[in-house]
C-alpha cells in the first residue's frame, strides 16, 4: 500500500516544508514509498516535500508478521501495534503521538505521551493540533460542492474568477485541484523561508503569496505535468470565498464542520496564532533556511539531537497564515477520522460528483496518485499534513472499511522524517500484511 504526501507531492502538507529523508537502513525494505506533500511544512520543507510529492523508499513494519496474503486484513494485534507506536515515538523523539485505527474488527486507539515537552498532560483523541495540508481537502471539497450546485465548473478558466494569474486564461479549476497547473509553489522560495525564520509572527496576505509565486516561471504548461504546489490551493481558496461571499473559515464551518459535528476543528483568522484548548504544543529542530537543500539539520546539530543535548524550538504559536487554504486548519484525531470517512465515503457530495472525484485520482508520474486535493495511498484515500511543529496523516480504505489517523507533535524530526507518516508506514503492514500491499508513501504533500 503506497501513501503519498505533500512534498511537491501530495497528500503533504501543504505549505512549505523540509525535504523528507529516507528511513534508516534498518527500516528500508525495498518498495518505493511516496508521501503526499503536506500542505504546510516549513517553506523549505514544502519546497522539497511539503509542497510536492517526492518518492521515498518504503519501509517494513518493525516485527511485521511473516507470510499472509498481500492486502488481506489481519486481526488487530494490539500488542504489536502498541510496540510499534512506542518504538517510533521514542526513535523520533516525539513528546506525544496519537493513533486511531478503525477496521471491521473494532477500534484501536493509542494516545502516547504528553502535549508538551516536560509536561504531564496526556495527549488524547480530542487534543487539537495544526493539520497542515490536510486542510487542502476541506478547500477542494468546498469547491466541488459549488460545482454540483452549478456555481462553477471544473472546466472554467481561473481568469473567470481571478485576475492577475499568469496563464489564467488556460489554467482550469480542475488543474488547480489536481496539481497540474504548473504554477510555481510559493513555499519553495528562499524569501518565504527566510521570513518564517526571521519574523515567525508575520501575518501573510494572499497578495504577498501570489507575488512570491508569480515572480517565478511556471514549471510546465497547464496540464502537461504534475507538481505539488500550495499556490494551486491558495487560489482555490480565493475562488471559494468569491463564489460563496464569505471567509473561508465560515465556508468550512457551514458546509462541513457543523454538519459533521467536528467540534474540535476550525480554520482560524490570519492573525490568530492560538490553538484552542485542549491542544498540543508543537516543536521544530533547526530552521527553514538551513533545511532547504537537504532533509536533515546540519550534521553537527543532528549529532547533538541524537546525544540528547540539543532541544527543539517551541513553534506552536508561530503564525500559520502563510499556509492559508493549503494548510491553516486545526483539528483532532477524532475529527480527522470523521472527515476522511465522510469525504471518501461519499456523504459530502452527490453521487456523480463523488464518482468524478474518485475517478480523477490519477497517477502523477512521480510514484503517487492525486486528484482534486485527494491522494491515493495504496488502498487508502486521504492526505497528509505538515507544518513546523506538527505532522498528521489521515486515510480511509472504502473497500476494506479501514480508517487510519495519526499525528505527532515534533515535526519534522531532526533528520527530516515526518513522524506521523513514518509511523503509519510501520503500522500498515501489521493491518494488511507484507509488502507490496503495505507500502505507504512518505510525506510528500507539503505541508
């Protein structure tokens, strides 16, 4: 089973973010693994992984049972799942991690650790965290609801709704949601990465993000390639606000969060840096700039981390407005499970629109499948998300009725690995059996 993320790739991530590092040699098991770039990783990360999907080596689960039919669900082995969560959380120095798994056999929950370094408050299913690129699926679903309402068409050119977009007469709404517009990813720019390091409280406007993106040439002509770009989702958010005539946060609240009972989820105003209680702190090793060209922090600093002499920074209240519609959401493990089951299960769109969305999740040519803000990761459909301090994963298998949600609160790890995605890579083989059915892509969608 392959899982994609936000590294220029796809359900990442989201906004900016560090490049994802391959797993340690002891964990690498052969197949190619890709993670949907988290909508909101740190800008540098997004440039590498968060904003585009990048291939990553697959990993085998620690102690995964031998034999078995690839893709066949196994009975829930709670002891093995517990051991794997504890091992990955310890290896990646996570103060806290939360895992929620649902299968036809029952539910598995592991709330490992605490909400802050040195603290005593345990993490829980209702602990709120920043979800990075998972927010992209909110934005995309809102636009698709407007499509079925007849207020916009996927074949419409972007210029019908927004002016000033290079190539806007030939870029379609569908190409924005599929990451096939070619528009440059603003979170890959040095300017954004430096600003996030130097002025983490800056309130970003869409005009500023547009300027960063449009100062660079397109990656390719519209429809002639695939590149995970937060610029696409930022523009979709602008279009949704223009059509519905209200702020994006209110659109999400009215269309999904209230109807689905997602009381732990929100999309804050640009100047709001708080995460409502109960919440977790989020931690980051290094800076955005120093990880733009490599997945890991500098070797001397990494050695200090491994020796336990260098602590991460608390970035919980850094302003996330640079992620916007691509990654500014807040949610909980319980709400993400509710969301991904509803989104993939078809309760948010009419049957024809839902079928079109699922049929449009197509291979990207980079080891992932992506379409209209949705990634396919093996049998799982969903997304990943990362921005400084937090990494999350949500996926639902509509055939076997399996839901997997996970998050970690120190992200990415010092060597560039996304903790939640790394953990899910280890857990899936315990649920489905050995590779290739258990292959899960590394965080690719930037986040």
